[in-house]
């Protein structure tokens, strides 16, 4: 039995992705050095550490998918790839001196709030307990791989892995491979592996809208300009932001504008997919934007390859060496790769979070995850979420949203100090009115067009997306309104 030991940092941050590192950097800048970051893995990077599949890259431009306070002038491409983004994050750890605050291989299994001491007790899988005045969760929405429930999966004798847990030790060369799923990860790794495999069986439940990616390497003179003229770098970033931000109108109020992208996707498919049956099946039957719009320059050419079979029949079962579809066909394969995404709506899973009066967060969220400004949950004092409910974007950079959230949390911490309070708890009625307003704004958006997507939970509630401009969210999180909270006195 592992011995527990207790320590008392004032802030515990769970996760070392963009959100967790941003929170830590701002604490450090403010002279609040009494914090630790608990990370379940052996290194920083979050999704950019976990997703190492071939072709892994970002679909937000490099200069915007980075901290505003820490520009990188020598990005190699307009849209960065996994290794470079992870390297940027590691450089930030070193530059801002976060190494001593990092605790690796510390998977949090449980966190509970004590109403008397106003302390959070955070327990890791090895039995260690950290106590903190403040808990900040920065686990992201895309950290728990989703596996489909298919009969017979345990009987398969070949190689099986999820794209977010890519097995680089397994050589796909000359193998018959099944890929289940055609989402954001699959459109990146399928084109990379098609030339290597003997044949690829691509099982598609529904097609994806895929439009061209305006990607290319930066020229050395462009990198020189970014470095020597910081104002040019800032202007370039601002123009990207404004261009992306304009798309919010298409997603939220003028969905018909997105039909221009649909026309572009159909045109690309017509030009690059010669097989009429494949071309017909690869184009979705749902309204564009209802699910995530994907960007790629090599998806359609990959689909067109003779050694790729696009299979749209449902999977009935998996056998020792084959995937069997409902039409009775057996598709013999050596390996199965799941490109089935993540449990995005299961925020903070599989951790157990317990707040006031022993209430579990899962119970508080039985009707769907919700939080005030996507950050605070009533009944869970001094717990702040990064990338919480309804803060995801379909049109711009999540790093911008994370910086807004960190600013808000920092103001909350300063409010706690000013009022010499033990804890702050968002008022139930403020949370209720905020969440109701968000859900009302989601009505009539393109995400409300009737398709099944990872934006919606099992009850059909959109708990993922922010329904508007990011600058509106930034204005809403620029400072804490003390009237939104009950401040609880310190222990006597």
C-alpha cells in the first residue's frame, strides 16, 4: 500500500496543456509562486503530447495558436505540426521557470472540497494527497479517447490502437488496415499511411465537410521580418484573428454563407476523386458547419487511391481477423486503427470531483455540463475550469479563449486576497441565468441544424461551443463582478 503524504500549495493546476501552462505562467508573473501542476503523463503538452499520429497538425494558424505574450517568430509553416507545437510549449516551460512546479506521472483520481477549512484535497493514483486553497482544472476537452462499442472487439487477434495512442512500434508497411472513423484525426493520418499499406478499409459512419488548407512553409525572409519587426508580427497575428473571427457570423446567424464552403468542398471532391461512388459517399448529407469543418489538401487524393476502400455500411461485429459489416461482407485486416475522436462532453472524466455537502460534480451535471462563464460551478468553491463547458470554438483559436479565462481566474484570486476570504462560490442564480442565456443563443446556430456531433451530449444539449465572437467572451471575462459570488469567511 502506497503511503500518502500531505503538502499544502495554495494552487493546484491539473494538466500541462496550453491552459495549464498559461495559468502557471501568469501566477509566476504575479509573484504567486506557491503552486504545482499535476500531470498524468511524463511530459508537458496535453493533446500535442498525446497525438503523435502521422500528419498530426493544427487547423489554426501558427501565429494565433500560441500565447499572445510569447510570440514565436520562426514558425516553420503557416499551420504548425505536432512536434513544433509541443516544442514551443516545452520552450515556454523553460523560459518561465516552471520546471520546479511540475509533478509528472501524477494522474488525479479524486478531488474533494472541505467546507470547514476551505481546502481542496487532490488525490493522485499513487495515493499522494495535495491540499490547496484553489483548484484549477486544465484537462481540456480532447484528452479521453472515445472507443466505439462494437461486438467482438476483444476477439480480434491483430494490432489495435486509437489514433491518440498511436503505436509507432508497429510497422504498417504492406499490411491490410482498417480505419474506423473519418473525423479530424483520420483526415490527417489516412493520407500519410495510404502509400505504405497493402490496402486500407476506411469505415465511414458519416462524411465530413473538407475544404482546402492554406498551408505552406514560411520563407526565411518572412521569419526574419517577424523577428526584426515585432509590429509586423503583431499585425500579421491580428489580421489572422480578424479573418477567423468574421466566420463567427456564419456559424451563429448567417449559416447560408457556409454554403460557399460546401460548394468548394464539392468542387474539390469532383476534381480529385475520380470514382463516382466514392465521390458520392464522401460528401455529407448534413448542413455544413453542423459538425466540425475540416481542412486538408490531401484527403480527397487519398480517398481516390485504388488501395483505399470507402465502406459506408455499418459494422456488425469484429472477428479474429476481420471486420464484418451489416451486408455480411468480411473485411480481413491485420490491424484496426480507431479514428473515433474523444469523449468531449465528459468534462473532467474520469476524475471524481466532490464539492459542498458532498455533492459530486457528475450529479450537479446530470442534465449536462454547465459552468458560469465556462469557468465556475456553483457548489464547488475555489474551483476554476479552463476550457470548460461552452468555451470551444468552431472559428478561431482556443488559446485566445484560454488567455481570457486565465485573466478572469487571476482576478478572482486577487479578489479573494482583497476580501481576505476563505473561498468564493458563484451564486446559483447567476450561473442559471448565464447558462440559460448561452443555450438560448445556441438556438438557431448551425450547430442546431439536427446532425449528431461531439458538440452535443447524450441528451442532445450543446455543452461544447461558444455561440458568438471571442472578443465578446474576452470582454465578459476581463474582470470578476463581485456580485456574482458569495465570499466565504476564513476558518476561525
